[in-house]
């Protein structure tokens, strides 16, 4: 007797006889008959050749682990990489909660059946709103760059204008996303992206250049604090006033882990606030941990322009009880297709739950301690690195967790230095020399709460050794 | 018929997290800067003008209280802990082996800007998975940057812009043609990318006619975006003629392979004439949905379109993997970095665990199981298949209508969805907009759920249909066994009452909140 293929652990109806039983019930002689809609000449002609099946968990796990072990990671090595993904401490409770199968496998449900998830989502919005001092927060979109892109499109719809001012010293990765969202010049909806110069002595926005470029055609000014290269923007309130005077929206990007020590953007005039969610308890995940938030004041002119899910608290049929659901949802592409606000779909909502847990664990004092620890350790790193011969900090003492290190005085390129560091178990900062030639051989280093003083001394000492 | 199972969801009456705790309680401590750090950098590192002066209004709770609170919330989430035949989303088992592997530091603690020499493991997986998707689709190159199926549709629109701009025709090719039955993300992303959208209506066979497509495409068409089969389970047998008609007009044509489960291993998008396609890895390829992401829309295209892909692309050179950023014709970034890499790893694990034989069997099972379900649902009075005049067997899902039952009893699809959860069954998927049939619902059995699960699901539908006749009020006021009672939606479109944050809640509902929310 020929042996039947074994049932697959992920397919209940692959057990012997089940498929045949269902075929009998529907009166079909064969599986092929059930596919009667597909014309014969539509079936693929090329044979399907895939790598061999690893049906046993044993073999699958072995292959997964063997592959992943070919990576080096930032736990075994000492990493100073940031620039859009940052190494922060992830509390174990966050990992437990986002690993809960109910949160991992749910799809939508109803407002009642998946009430717990909806409450967690709303608590993300609420706690982030407390950090930002803003009343409306949307569930996160795909990334910070996507959040900025949507925010700029919101501003263009609100103002009816089609130009956005952005810092010349923008992260090229985020700026590329923004340009995609702003559409090419051939499109009728194109939003012109115009850069504003940086003050070469501080890296901050050049207010004179900003004022010169602000005009009745500007929909929004977008800037970040801390900025891409780490600088805390001291003129933020002034930028917002200038934008408002010109009838433009002020869109800001902020790092949420800085908000225990930096003023809340809702308090100094930001209209639409964006930022990354990855620092709020999400692992770097090789860049797959990113998400971006959008927030604003609770005014209809903003609320009616959001693209995604705005979770609102609402009463239930039981007096005194509260549930959750989606506010102003008809404007999404689910409800309005091509007439909706941009589009929405699957996003990064699991990271909203991570963020909710993370913010509740830290509380007001945790955020204050975290911000103080990061800025102190990052400034300490600046001092130690600057003491290495030939190494210079480009804008010392203006930054939060990231800062620009220049190596021109060493006679070595960033690439050479990072290669030598990597051979010693250290990942140096992101090489800026190709994207910002004016800064010479410079790198963007990131120091957070995960870097102890001893780690920083090791980095400085190793740098000194390899530059000798 | 199987009797529906008695079920009651957890009901913790859980307070809002902002209502928990006590002043000064702590859930995470951070060390003070080391003495040598403090000495070197001094005080006042944040200029007073930008320093935070207020205390953010966050909860003050212990580590255990945070854990307990969010565990309670997870327990009040049905997820797919019951039976979820949520159509259009292809509910699958999400492998814990793959999940735990992705949580290892060799992936979780990896930075995308590490030197490629330190990323060979993950790059080898991405490269092999690209090859797997090429084999399944016939396309020449895949990228994983898009954060979901909709974002992959947006990627298509961005690639089309770059393709036509490179030919100097973007000013002329301004239109995207699709079906009214296509997923809303197709028209929405094309519109957000700047294209004018033309929606073709369905005709008597359940899909737009070839003549309608031929009349719609022309020198202004940039792109056609279409799914097949559609969400009603109808396969357009003229799809080869569609791709020819698009190409005859000079246009690109994109296969939204959201409904791949019934045809995987059987069809090749390339052989059918498509220029590009997308797969949802959080759906067809077994990665978890996580309530709406992180997700991946894997986008693949022909060599002709590949120069316009968002960078980077994973390449292999003599057994060494690298990231190609030097793509001068690229459409630009869709999203930062290279995509939700852990989800790609989980999808690769799914494809490896299934193999070609498992993938073909899964498509067999999903289509047979849907037809079995169709047969059983047809025995319940008051239910009607969409396009009931079309007698052919449907694909892996079928759009159904409760129209007759609603007319008879006043009980509709939303009432059903609410009531199903009382039996431990996940509320069903109704339909994307626009609703083409009244009171729609769309079950999809896939390859995960057993025949017994399907029978149990149908028994619940039959029970609720009976309740609709015998005690309609019970269904209309459902659910009764859930974490909360029916949510009253009037506030959701009322600016005076909606509240997206605790701050807004206190401002608008302070008095009610003081009486004790949640």
C-alpha cells in the first residue's frame, strides 16, 4: 500500500479522508472540479520549485536559528548607531504583553469582542497625549517619515497651499519618504519641498532663511527637535510664531523619550506633531520596529484630516460603563475609497500596545530620569571622544542623544574607522560623509541609557588605539 | 448539528490605566548618571527655555500593576482564540517557533545600518524569500519595504509614476483603472499618489466586462489595478484578455494578490500577463496580523519595472549578500529602511514549513472548505449568496447576504457580528465599501480551521438566525457575554463628545469620569 503524505501540523483538514469527505458532501468528484471557475489555460506552466519542505518544528527551528546566528547584533557588540532606529532598553513586561497571542493574532473583531485591545490602543493615545500635551493622537502609521508625509498632506488640504519648508539638514531617509508623499512635479497635487538652511555654528534652523522663504504659498513648516543630527532646536516657539504669521501650519517631529526633559510641543505652538514610536518599548528589529505617530489639538480642522484610526472612548448600553470605537472614521479610505484622506490599512498597531505598556511603566518620573540619563551620558561621550586626537564634536553641547563626530583631523575616513571599530566589537555611528560632504569625514553617533560610562570609555579608548 | 458552545468572555471591569496607582509609585527606575559622568558634564544640560516644567500626566504604577493591567486587557481580546473565519484576511496559524526566533537578539537587537557583513543571516533569508515569491509569481524582483497590502498598492503607484516620468509621459498618463469591487486601498493609494481613479462597475457575470475595460483604458491610462478572484469568490476568466487590453493601451497592470490563498501554486501572475503583483505576508504567508500590523506587502515586478523599485534591493554575489542602494531611477522611499523584517522572516518560515506541496494542498483545502461551507450555509433560511444567479463553485471565500433575513426579522449583519462573540466566535467580516449586496458577510475557511470548526461556526450562524426570528431583541442588544455591553456610537462623529485621549475625556466628560469610568 502506498504511504499517504502525513497530515501537516498547521492544516487540520490535511488529515486522511477529510478532504474527500467534504468533496462527497458537496457532490464533487475531485478537487479539480471545485476549481471550475479557472480556465484550463490559466494554470501555471512553469513547475513550482521551492526549497525543500521543513514540516517538522525541529527542522524549521534549526534552520531559523542557524540563519539568524550568521548575524551580529547590538547586544553582543557595542553599538552607537541611531538615525531613525535607536537602541533603548525594552522592559520585559512590554515583551510579554506584545507577545500575548491574543494581541498578536487578532484582526479586528467588534468594539465589544476586542475591547481589551481597543482600550490598550486608547491608552497609547492618551499617554502619548500626556507627553505631548495634545488632545488628539492617532494610532501610529507605518513610520515617522510616513507620519510627516501625511501631516504635510493634511496641512496642504487645510491651507489649500502646495509648498512645505523642511530643514536642509533632514534625514535623507525620512526626506525621501516625504518627497514620495509630496508627489512628483507632474502631478496636479504636487507639494513643493523647499529646504531651509541650517545655522552652520549650531546646526539649528537658520531663522533668517526661514523668514525669507515663508510666504502666502507655504502650507507648512516641518522641523524636528531634537533634529536629525541631534541638535535641540532652541528657536522652536519662534519658528511656530513665524509660520503662524504667514498662515502656515507648524509641523514638528519630536523624540518621545526626550519629553520627560524637553518642553511638550503642545505648549509652544506646534500644530501637528509627529515622531517615532520605536523608542517607546520596541526593539530595533533590523528597522522593522518603526512606526510613526501624528497628534494635534482637538479641533475639527485637524481631526477631519487624519488618514487613519482615531480611537475614542464612548459610553456603552450599560450605564457608567465605557468602551471604545473609531471616531470620524468615514473619512478613511475604508469608508470613502479614493475620496478618503490619503489611505489607511494595516499599520503598526501592535507598537501602540508596546508604547502603552512602556509609558505606563515609566510614568512621569521614569521619563524625567530617562531623559536626564541620556543627555548626561551623551554629553559625557562627546567629551571623551573629543579628547581623542584628531576627533572633533561638530556642535558640542547642543544635543540630546545623537551628535556629529568629525574625524577630519585623524586623516582617516569614517569607513576605515568603523571597519577597525567593528573588528573590535564596536559599531561606530552612521557615516555621513556621502550624504553631507560639507561635514567632511563625519559620523552620527547615538548614546542612550543602554550605554554605561564604562561602555563609553571603552569606545573612546578603542578609538584612540586604532587611530594611533 | 453541533450545539453552540456556552461562552463568557473575561470581564474585569478594568479601570483605565490613568486611574490606577498612587503618587510616587514606580514601574521602571533608571540609574543616576555615574559620578564621573555627572562630574564631567555638570548640571543644566537642557537650556531653561526648552526644558519641561510640568509633570506629564502619566500613571504612577508598579511593574506588576502594569503587567496585570495589560494582561487583563489581553484577556478581554477575543483575537482568534475562538473560531475566526474572517473573510478577506485569511486567518492562519501564526507559528510560535517563528515568533520566538524573531524575538532572539540576533534579529530583535539588529540595526539596519550595521555593515552588511554583520547582516548575512537576515539578508540570506530575505534573498531566499524573494526567490520563493519569484517562483510563486513569475516576477523578477521583490521588495519588502511596504508596511502592508495598502502600502504595496501605494508602492505600485509610486513605481508607475517613476516609470512614466522616465518615459516623459507622466503628464499624459494620469489615470488608474480598477473595479468597484477592488479593495479600497487600490483606488485610495492611486489617488494619494496623484492619479485620477476610474472605477468599473460589476456586470451580470459578477465582474466588470472586458468591453468596459477596453473602453476605459487608453493613452491616458497609467495603470490598471485588479484583484482576482474578488471578495465574492468570483474568478474573472477573462483576466488574460484584461492584461492584453491594458498592454494594448500601453498601460501597466498590477495584480493585487490579496486573495492568493485559493490560487497559490496554481497561477502565475507573470504567465497571466501582469507587470507586477503584491502578496500580504501577514495574511497568506502566516505572519501574525497583530491587530493591524506590523505587516508587509511584498511587492514584485518584472525586470522592466525593477529599476524603479524603492531602494534598497537585496542582492547576492558569490554567496555574499548585499544591499543595493545605487538605483538612480528608483521611485524613492515608500517607508524608512527595508521593511518589517521580522514579519518577512516569519513568512519565510511559513513558506519553508509548507513547501511547494503544502502550499498547493492549502489552496485545495481552502477552496474545498469554502464550498463545503457554502453548501451548509445555503441550508439556513434567510441567507443568500451574492450574485445567486451565478451557480459556479466559488473560490476560497464567498460574499453572502442576510438581506432576506433582515427583511423578515429586522436583524442585520452588524447585529449578527455582535452576537457571534457571545458564542466564542469572532465577529465576521462584512464587506468593504461599497456594500454591493445588502447586509453582507464574508466567511473564509482557509486551511487552518478544521471541518469541526466550520460546522461549529455554521451552527452558531444557524442559532442566531433562529434567535432573529424567535427573540430578535436579544440579537439586536447583543452582545451579552462580552467584556462590555454594546458600545453606543453616537459620540464618534460628535466633536463635542469624542475623546481620543484622557486629557480630552476629562475636559468633555469630567463629571461622568469622576463617577468612575470603565
